[in-house]
């Protein structure tokens, strides 16, 4: 028996009407002002120069000093004697001729791109087992606490190094594969004797220098309040502070800058970089960076100090007031879902999303800001895979400071590469996550258990920072 067409249509419509509707997942909403990573000092720029702007609200004479500090930061230092007496005194042993050589466009350095190439922001810290009188690492006897791979014409450079990478294959529970690269370092052309067989090597890539003044303004009690060295809450996270030597006060204070939080202030961090990386003396570090087995007495210098305190403070002003760019795509659903997953798998236990600054002693604009750096500025055990096995004050050979995540999505734009972690071994953000171990091992496992769509959403969230 054939039903009329009208009855057939009516039956189909009745079936569709009776079918239970599956509710769609509700849309996620961004938090108020979450795109403002640097609070009210955030700037809106996505260009190659995104890291190079001064924070809004810093005005008056400090605006002019910012550009003077920028000049000292970017221009090459030259050997002595020279007509440019304000910029001479390079070396005699050094890793870079300018601050910008390791922090190009105020961004991130990278490992050498080919065998024998001069590093563009990666240096090797050196030490031997034991500690000095203030708890600092003991320098390697022949090469000090850092290998200098460049020198003035009058002296042979200390030597160089080559990196070999071993690929480590792996796979997700869903069957998708990945490969991580593990670096090893070999010294070449050492000019001043052999390296100690007990040498401890710590490769360090120059980090982005945006928002440093805001991090300096985070109250000490806030950082200490987040520490849990004995994991008393049993969450598997035991962040701890690093107490380091401050030259000005001649005392141990909280460290907050550098890969192992081994510098207490931007003044000391900047002076140490001038001294160790460029060979420029300052009032804080007035002795030439030259070991006893070098021809130091016969080598030229640019006076003492080679950069006076007034000019050093202009550079400190510059790095203190570099603004943080706003997030991109923060309202997109995939990014919001990625942010949600980032928290659910435990990443925000160390990468704290939100902090508040206190009163900055120098720049009112940096005071009382709600910032989103995604760091706790504390040390965490990251496992054997990322260990450099080189203690640094209270930091063990497996501990690293939680690096701020603001700006990481702009590295490819600003610096033209996507190398992450302390030594640049990770070729993308996914590899950086997969290298996490130790306290972050559970978060890595949960990330691997996500679906490929969810993993991509986490990456999209990170790329928005």
C-alpha cells in the first residue's frame, strides 16, 4: 500500500520533532582585560618591533633617558683605545659586542644554526663541584664561570664549542608520533689549557626582556607566599626561592632574574651581563674579566669603570620599562578552550596567570598593576631530562626558575625562530611541553593524554601570549 506524499512528509516531520536535541557546548568567555598582559602598561603591537616600546605612563625626562639607554643596549662596543671613548673597552674576552647581540630586538636568542658559527645568544656557564664563600658556583680553574668564544685581536679567544643533537622518538597514546632533540656539547680549540674533567656546563639562551620592571615590582612577600619547598599541600609542586648574593647590600636576598633566579635586581643583572658577556667593567664589577693565565696586564682597557654608574642606570631604565605586548586572538573559542585545558592539566601551578605589582621604587607607572606573566619566579625541579647538573646558589642541578610566558607567541615574528627552553633545544612549543619532567611530569602526562584537537588548542593558547 502506498501512502500519499503528504502523509509521508507529515510522518517525517513528526519523527524529527520528537527527536531529542543534543545540547551544544556553551561558548567560553574571556576574563575582563585578560589581553592586557602588562596591565595598564600593555602596548598593542604585533610587528617585528613589538618588544621595543616603552611602557605607557613613563614620561618626562625618563622618556629621553629610555632612548639613551636603548642606544647603549643596541650599539656595539669597540676595543680600546678608540675615539668613541664612551663605547670602548670591549673584552678582552667576550661573548657579544652588544646587549642586543643576545637579545635581538629585545627578544630571545638561539643556539648556533651551523657547526662553527658564532652563537647568537647562547653561552655556556661553567663551574666545578662545590660552592664559594657566598654560596656561588665555583668557577672552572682555567676558564672561569663562562666560556668566552670571542676576544680582542691581541689575545687568542678562549675557545669554542660544537653542539650535537640526538633525536629521541616518542608517541602519544592516540598513536601520533613526535621527536625531541637532546643536545650535547663539545669544546673545541681551547687556548688556555684543558677543561677540568669535573666541569659542569650550563647552556643559557638570552631571554626576552619585556616586562622586567613589572617583575621587579612584584612584592617579595607575594613570591615567598607562593613557595612550598616541602610540598606541604601534597600537590606535587614544591617551588622554592633562590637566595643569592647582592653586591650592593653585601647580603643574601631573593633572586628573581635569570634562568635559575640567580640575580636579585635588574641593576645587578645588567652589570653582570656587561661584565661577563661583553667584558665591560662597572662600579658593581670593577675587575677586568680576565683570569691569571691570560696576558691581562698587556691588554688595553677603557678605563675603570668602562661604563660609569650614570650610563649603567640608563640601560637599567631601558630594560625596566620595556612594555609587554597585548595578547592576540584571546577571544577565539579554540584559544579560550586551550587556556581552560592549560589550567586543567596543571600548568598554572607554576605558570601563575596573574600577579599584582607593589610600589616600584623608581617608576610609578609600574606600580599597582595587575599583570599576567604566567610565572611564579620560583625554582622547580624539572627532571633529569632538562637538568644541567650545575647548582647555582640554592638552585640544584635540576631546578629552573619558571620562565615568564608573556611574549612567547611573538618569537617567530620578532626573532624569526621558535626555539624554546633554556638551551633552545625545543623547536616549537609542543616539544617544550614534552620536555617537562620532575614536578611538571604529571602535567606533561595529562597533555599527552589529550586529543590532538585539544593539544592544538593548548598550543593556540600559548601562541596568543
